[in-house]
C-alpha cells in the first residue's frame, strides 16, 4: 500500500497529465463522420510518431556500438512513422478536397 | 529539475516547445475530425512534430549531457525521411490501409527498441532505493510489450491487407492467446520482483519477453478476418500511442506523454466508433467470430441469372434513377475513373445517377469516398447508406460493383448469420439489380449472399474495369 501511494506521489504530475489527456482525446474526436475515420486514424498514427523523440534521446546518449546501431534503427523507424504518417494522411485528404 | 539553474535557456526553450507541440497535436486532431479543416489539421500536427524534434536535438540534456552523435542522428532522420516519402508517395490509393498499418508498426518497433536499450541503464540508485518494482521499470516493460505487440500485429495486418497472409482460424487459438498474454504479464511481475543490484543482470529476460510479445502480436491478429482489419489497425494504432507515452513517462517528456496518450485514447474511441458502424462489439472483433465459423441457416436456392453487357447498357440508358454501390472490387480493379465515365454518360442521357456509400465498404471506412473523389465524382452524388435506403424503392437499377457483404440481406433476415444486425444497403428494394463480380466467390465475411439469387438480380461477371469499359462502349453506341 505504501508503495502504491509513494508511486502515486512521485509521479503525480505524469498521472495528472495522463488522465487529462485521456479525456481530451475522447472529447476531441467524438462526433467524427465515418468518411473521416481513415484519415483521422492515419493522422493519429503520425502523431504517435512522437516516439522519435525518445529514439533521438537514446541515440544521443548511446555509448556502445550495439546501442548505436539499435538507436540508429529506432530513429530511422520513428522517422518513417512520422513522415510516412503525415504524408499518407495528406494524400488522403487531398482527394477529399477536390470534391467541392 | 536541478538542471534548470545550470541550463536555464535551453531547458526552458525545450519545455516551451514541448507545450507548443502538444497544443499543435490537440488542434491538429480536432481539425482532422472536420472535413473542411482536416488537411490543415494534419499540417499543424506535423508542424508541432517538427518543432519537438528540432528542439530535442538542440536543447535536450540528460544529467547535464547534451545530445551526442548528432551527425548519425541526422543521417538516420534523412534515411527515414527518404524511405518514408518514397513509400508514402508511390503507393496506390487502394493500398492506403496497409500503408497506415505499416507505418504504425514502425512506431511500435521504435518504442520497443527504446525500451530494450533503456532497460540495462535503469539508475542503480533507484534500484537500491525501491528495488526493481518502480515506475521506471514498469514503463520500460510496458513500452516493450505494447510496442512489440503493435509492431508484430501491424505487420501481420499489413500482410493480410496486401493479400499474402491468409486467415488462421483455430478455435483453440483464443486460449493459446490468453495463455501467452498471461505469460507476458508473468514476465513483468517476475522481473519487477527480482532482487538485483543492477537491471543489466536481467537483460536476457528482456529479449525472451520480446520474443514472446512478437508471438502474441502475430497470433492476436492471425484469426481476425480481413474485413475487420481497419478496426484492428485502429486498435494497434492506439497501442502504439500508449507505447510512445511509456517513453514519455520514462524520460519525463511531456510531448511524448501527451502525444502518446492523446492517440491512445482517441484511437480507442475511433476503434469503438468503427465497430459501431458495423454494429459489432470490439470483443466480438478481437475474439474473431466474424467469417469462417458462422454457419448460416439459409442455403443457396434458386439459380443465378446473367445479363449481357448490351442488355445492361439498354437497361441503364432507359432508366430514370440509377444507384451505384461501389465496393472493394472497384478499388482492386482501379475502375473508379471508368465508373465515373459511365455515370457521366448516363447523366447526359438524362438518367439520375447516385452512389450509395456504405460506411465500411472497401477495406476502410471512407475508402470509397477517397477512391471516388480521386476520380472527380462530385461530392453531392455520394449518399450515405442510411440516407439512400428509403429512396431505393423508386430506383430503377441498382448496380453493385465489387461489393458483397454490405448488400447482403442476411444482415436483416438471418439471425444466425455472422453479419446479422449490420446496417446494409437494401439493394433488393430496387426494381432491378445488376451485380458486377469477378466470380461467384464470397465476400470477406465468407458467407452466401442471397441477393445474387434474387429474381430481380442479374449478374455481370468479369473484372470491374473491363466490364465497365465494355458497358461504356455499349452505352455510347446506343
């Protein structure tokens, strides 16, 4: 019990942020028309590419060759997620634009 | 926090940038959910991402150490950018769903790699103080588990949508999966309760756990039918979001935390919305009852009647109202342009042509809208299924092009059918139905479609593009 309470106290800011973000996420995308499901999913897909920041941090502090290689790979994959995600979303939405 | 006194400017700028990035993400998502602002929303989110990346490289410090290896990082980013751009730009519109899945998998893999590299470096002070059972280790292990599942699952989903991986339907798989999941949780508990001086001692366990998570990710997606893939991708998408958030927790990084959780929760809601559009529960999708196992009471009775291209052309040209129901077959055949040509020809002859869009037609919600928009079909001609259904009784001809499950009357008639209850386009209400199909194969849900045996229905077999081309030629020469 003490452990759990200690854990909560130690990470209260993060926990606070997590809970608020959950509600925000729900609020922001409720009432989406079905036609936008795919682009929205794709856009959200690009946003979690934010994991690239972690990859950069890991790579930036890598000391061994092994860590360098893995870090390099992580940055490449993270970039793929970001660039691919945003570009694909844009391509999808470009199609929608013409319909007016 | 003590860094602030040492590096006031850099750290402040970094944190401010992260807040800005989070705001951009939120605005981006919000705008993405409205048709008019969607494209700008995407660009705004991308801008936020760019800011966060640049600021991290320039200003991030860990224990006072700035980011090193910058040339290598830049090379990695350039490589990722080039590959990402080439793939994203080159792939055909029909392959968009698998592309989303592929990129999602990349994010999951990156999250898993981060966890793998961070695990041996958990601070010894922290372990001395609170043992392995601390938030840091938990975040690493969860990031590894969720990221890996998301990666492995996305790759399988990608393979399935691309058509080189089939469905694996074994009843026992459900229990196998539950067991593997329990093993994964067991790993987390085991690692966190070890009494060690340094986390590096347990590193081999991490690799085994990674392997188990890969197996779980594969088996999790294997039994799920192709028609349900969008839901699965959306779910895996939110998984990757959570995995990214674990990284945010690890590095006390607000941008990763908000970005990840935002996607995690928005993705979960989106998944539920998609399930609702198909009138199914998420559990139902995951356990994978769809397709295969479903035994229907109705067996095919009666015979299928064919129609010649000429007769079809005459029928269409002398109708007042025609409704086209596009499906995945249209996308596969890349027949959207020729389809639009046909509808223009008919309109010139005074026929009113509408498209009935089922929310889950194709392999993704909105798939048909994107496809037809590419062919310049005016937006006003695309009607959602709920809206067009009451109108179908005074429709002269309804043309089904490569769609199957979304017009299957079993969804209304047959309580034992796996698609029972799914909203459909009530094709049989129309006065005549022409079905364009490659053969008598079943739809993705692998169930018989009684519409094909209906008295009003005429079949037009062949590749959608060729058939439509022939039809256009006939209509022109009439």
